[in-house]
């Protein structure tokens, strides 16, 4: 085979026209990239169309099961109004149904400021929030719960304007709940001034407990760790997620940037101690696929 002379570019001869190989490679790569782009756009359009159809089904279920509290417009102003409950301590808790229109959610597996994942929404829909009078929907088929999730997302433009965040990775160390970890967590609880809201013994009676308001300007009270289960769930993993992601819309901040991972787990240990969980060994793992 003849070899090209020195200094002469490799050429391709198509229909009598010579073209440099680098030009052919560029056009090939460009074609592939354009195909991938159009394919992704097409797939996204299909997904969005499927979710829109799903939301139509979810709307019907929402009107029957959710609208009484969350309202027709999803703004938390349903006919039920503000709900109240009395704790064993005598403290009265006012519970306002979630306003979906701002796209602010407390119970997430994503970083503070991020939207919840679809799995996060499904967990809440599936398991409910007993401490807030929100019933679970385990009795209805999983596909219908997914439809409710899709409809709830239509109340806030954030779900179409923002990209989803990656879930926070949670790997519980074996030493969580140990005496050493509890003692370290107690120091962190004091240094981070958790007691200002939750009180020295975790009863929610700290010096600033009467001053806290949510993003809607409504007064909210710190959780009393001695009164039972947390709304999100009381497993070590759930408590760690709360310390890491924060409870957006409330006065509970994220400690992801202010506490090292181990310190957050030590704080979990002390919280479990305040809740009286370390001697009970109960598991509260939750799943939406039930």
C-alpha cells in the first residue's frame, strides 16, 4: 500500500472530494452528540408527559383524601383549619397543614435548600405523620400514591425550574449509641446551643423556645424529645438526616457545614439518650414500597 508523503495530511476521498480525517472525526463526534442531545430531550418529554398523566389521576385522589387539610390550591388552608394537640406536659401544639406552593419541605434526604426527592415525598405519603394528624396511605395501591406525589409537585414551580439534588449518603457507624459517643454528643449539644431551643433535658423548653417562627411567620415550638416519636422517624439514620439536611421552613438548621460527620453521629447518640431509646433497641426503618 502506498503511504502518503511527509507533510501531506491523511485524506478521505468521497465522491471525488478529498477531506482531512480530523474533519471527518469532528463531524462524526458532532453527529453523535446531537443524537444524544435529541434523545435525552425526547426521553425527558416522555417522562414529563407520563408524570402529567399521573398527576391527573393524583388530583382525584388528592381531592378525596388530602384537600380537607391542604386545601384546593395546596396552600394548607383546607376546611380543617389549624389543628391542636396537648402534650403530656400540658403544652399545646398548633399544627398547620403543609403549604405546598413554596416547595419547602422539612422531611427530605437532600441538602438544605434542595427539593425533596420523589422517594422522600412517597415516604411521607405512604407512612403519614401521626404526630401531625396526617394519616398514612398504605391502604391504596403504590401507583396511586405515586400519582398523588406527582400532583402535589404541580403546586410549586420549583419542581419544573430546579434540578433535583442527590440524596445524602447515610452510613451509621457501629459506635453510635455507645457511652463514649453519648458523652461526646452531650458536649456538642451544649456547644452548638441546642439547649437554647430544646432545653437542657430536651423537653423543648429552652430560653428561646417561645421566639421561634417558621418561614410563614407562624410561631412554632421546638420538639420535646421526651414525648415520643419524631415526625420523620426516630431511627438513628432519620435523626442523622435531620441534623444533616435541616428542616427547611423552620428554625432547625442544617449542620452539614458546621459539624463534621462523626460529630453529627455523636449528636444522634445523645438525642437517642434524651429520647430514652438506647435501652429499648427499637427499629424504625421506613419504606415507601409497602
